[in-house]
C-alpha cells in the first residue's frame, strides 16, 4: 500500500518477513507453509494460473522423487544380522532402499570396486572402513564410516543380567554371536553364555538349547523371521518366565545426523561426488 510517501508490503504478499526468521520458534509445518505460500504469490505475480502452479509443482516433485530414487546406497558389514538392522534404520532416515553386502561377498569377486561402482554412497562401520578401502580402492572416495553400538535399552538389559542366570544367544552368523559376547562381557556379566545358530541347527537341538536357558539374547526382528515351530518354542520359553533381550545394535545418532546431511548435500550437488 502507498501512503504518506512510503511503500509497504501488503500482508501475506511475497517478501514479507516471517516471525520465525526474527528469532521466534516455528514448527517445520509453519516454515514449509510460509515457503510454499511465498512462492505461490511470486508465481501469481509472474502470471501463472493456480492450475499451472499445481501442475508445475506436481511435475517438479515427481522429478525430485525420481532423482532421490536413483540415489544408490550400499552398506557393507561382516554379518547379516547387523546389515538388516542398519538397513531398517536407514530406510526410516532416508526413505531410500539400501543394498546389503557382506565382506565375504566382496572378497569372493575378482574386483570388489566393480561390484561397488554403481553406488553413490558406500557405508560401513568405523572398524571396517580401512578394510573396505583396501578391498575397493577405486571407490574409496565413496566409502563413509559410521559409528555403531547397542541401544541404551539393550545396554541397560545387559547390565541387569544376574551372574547366576544361564544366558543364551540365538544367531544367524557366528560373527554376530562374537559381537554380542563382547558387549555382554563389557556389561560385567560373568555367568554362563552360550550360542546356537538358528539356521544351522535342527529344531530339536534348538529346543534343547532353549529349555536350558533363563535368558535369550536375539537380533531385533528375530521373532518375525521364525517358523511356527520355533515361534512356539519362544512362546513356551516366555510363558515359563524366560527373558528375551533384543540386541539392538545400531548406528549412533551422531552418525545418522551426519549421514542425513551428507545425503542431502550429495543429492543437491551436480555429479554427486563426496
């Protein structure tokens, strides 16, 4: 509006400064609403109809979704249980699918760099980053380490283990059993700890193993993977007072935040190079 020799912006028009930019707290929804509304007003000033604005927004959003879908991530680790956990975490964070690759698979091919070449980002744990870069030097610039550790709930459950109890681990790979064993030892538990592979052994051997335990430590999502026969054993174990501990071995929050920022930067950078 024009008055007394000054020009001021009409309320709600493009160029208006939002309250949150002046230091006031605002929700993500409020910020998003402001940004979208601001651009709608600017497109109005350029002469676009509402139908054209809606079509353009839909087209650009589809293009962005396709661009994100083409962004390929691989996670490399030494055991399948951990890979499954990391994949679930990354799916929640990025809404992207993550390929799971074992180090044993990389070592089995002539040139691991060729196997990993299609990926824009290759993740592994900080313990394995040097090995990954040695195995695949041609893609070493795409390799990023993350810090992993048991969740707070897992650490608390392990710390509460009674040294008199008989604890057992149900695992898919012996490496995951070794990881669990290391953390159980760190927790101060000095009692009996044994493990059994639930894919390698017969149902009869697994049942005998479970019947002899007070506590079972298992990978997250373990129960959902079981056959009806093994599920029945677990239910019976719980009914007699047995304790089931989910060993939630996961990417730490600091690494997740770093990954989120890194992926965002790569998606917005031409060439997608680290």
